[in-house]
C-alpha cells in the first residue's frame, strides 16, 4: 500500500507533469515551433515531365501575442527559402479567438504576406473566419471581404470560384480556388436561418477547358467527397489538425466527418487531398502534437 508521503509525491509529480504539459501546449508549441511537412506524389493522370513544388500556408489567424505581423513575416521568409515554384495561401488570415492582447489589422498581415515570392506567383483563397469577422460582408451576403481587398492590394491573386491555367517549363496545369463553404453565418440580423456557403465546385471546374492536371484549393476539406477524379490534388486547411493530436488521432475536429479529413495526406478512391495543420490557433491558443507547419508538396 502506498504511504501518505508516497501519495503526496505521486500527486505532486503528476501536477508538475500536467503543468509542464499545459505550458508546452499553451506557450511553446503554438508560439515557438515551426515544422516543415513534406509530401511527394504523382497523382493519377499527372503530366509526365511536369515537376512542380507547391509551398502551402494555412490558417495564420493573425493576432497578438500568438501570431504577430513580425511572426508572419518570419514564417514567410522561411517559406521563401523552400524554393517553391508556386506559393498557395489556404485561408483564415483573420483571428479566430478572443484570447488575444491585440488583433492584427488586415493592412498589417497582408503587408507581411506580400513578402512571399515564387516564380509562378502567390495565390490565395479565403477562409470562414475571413468572412465571419467582416460584418459588412455578412450583411451584404457576399461580395469582397476586407481580406479579399487586403490581399489584392498586396499583389496576391485571390480566387473566388475561379480557375486559371498556369505553365511551368512548357507544361500546363490548372489552379482552381473555391470560395468558402461556411462563409455566411445564420442569424436574424442577417435574415438567414442557416449557415450558407459561397462555394461553387461545378462552376469552378467548368472553367477548365482542357485535360491538363487541376490543383484545387478549398479551405474546408469537407468538400472532398464531391471532388471528381478529374482533380489531381485538393489542398485544404481549416482543421488545424484538431490542434490536439495524439497517436495519429484528433479528438475534436471542426468537420462533419470527424477525424476523416483532420490532417495530412488522405487517399480515397484514387483521389488525393492534403490537409495542412495550419499555423495559428482558433477558439483557444493551444496546440499539442500538431505544431504550426509549412507544407511542401513535390508533384511529379
């Protein structure tokens, strides 16, 4: 039988361990770590000879002290060092929580993102928080958010249900970007009874006019079951990998599919999606087992 002194030592050790674990999840992993997650694949139907490196960044959630403009600029500098052919921004630049000391204005975070460089350019979509934080856009039920305008003014191409043909070394491919699937909040003041998305998958893919590979940007991965085999690769963010991930499982994921599309490379029926764990935090400034990351994908 354990003695009283032994019991107190055990409890003290457990408490100290929990405090250390909480400090790591609350202060170290969200603020100090930056992982580079690499994937290499050749999707079905990929053009032989086309080698393409994608650098993807998702879910900055700009706010202090967790994601200041200086930290965003530092992340962008690291992304530039990864020698991507194209840089892709997967949405949610606006803060998604109240536990902040200051909100970083769109004029600040967009100036930091303007430092991103790639031979084939920097291309972006919007996320749900970029819509939710813009009351005017909510009232209008569409149009441009302050995020759309800030990125455009920074010289970054923003995709809202649009597909564009690009080319590398004489090989063509398509980049398509969806508007957000959770853009419009329900509420009496908005005269909406339910959440409404502004995404148009069919209309976006209808703009693809040949059989070249298609890379699809969709902030939320929940669209993936509807994505046809015609799309070579879908890239998403939004989930943050659940922000807490243990032994390859995330107990809480903002997806109607639970852990199915929480994080990483998922292959279903010959179709590929890569879900970034993102960079910032939403709801609470906690990460454990899924550090902030830049995603690098080598295709072909």
